[in-house]
């Protein structure tokens, strides 16, 4: 197990009670290969947690083309640099290609020396 795999597995276990009981979809993201989500989030995107976690390029797969730049900008300039949490709306894309309005609280945190994005996601009208 790599250090990234170990970090995301340990953090997911620490957050398990939150993942199981939150009314929001939740996910933690370390990199494209190391991410975890709860069932609510996977269902929001029309897939299973295993399918969501296996997706290679999160932004290209689950964020509508019109909002991808905004989504990536917030990650690169707020989360990756550990600046501060940010809340914003975007258009998500489900597995079947349909688009829906979403709002995320994107929170930077560190775990085991790794920068991790912790997201709360809910469907909204846009």
C-alpha cells in the first residue's frame, strides 16, 4: 500500500461516522487514484461508490464542461494551497450524462502530511 493509499484509507475510517450520517454527499480527494465518497454522493452522480472512486479524471467525469474551469480553479487556488474553505455552485454531471445543480463546501485539510480536499455536496436549483 502506498502512502497515499494508506492516508486516504485511514482518513476515510476516521470520518466514517460523518460519511454514514451526513445528509449531504461527501467525499475526500487526495488525487485521482485516492479518493473516497459516501453512498449519498455516488447516488447523486448516478453511480455506485466503487464506480465514483474508480473514475480516472474527477472534474472531466463529474463536472459539466461549462463549470469545470471554476471547479478546478477553486481547488488549485483555495484547497491545494491550504488557503481557506470555499462554497460555490456548479453543474454536476451524472453517469447517464444528465446535468444537475450542485453546491459544494470545499475544505482543505492535511492528514499524514498530505493535502486533502474534503467536500460536502448537495443538489440545488440553479
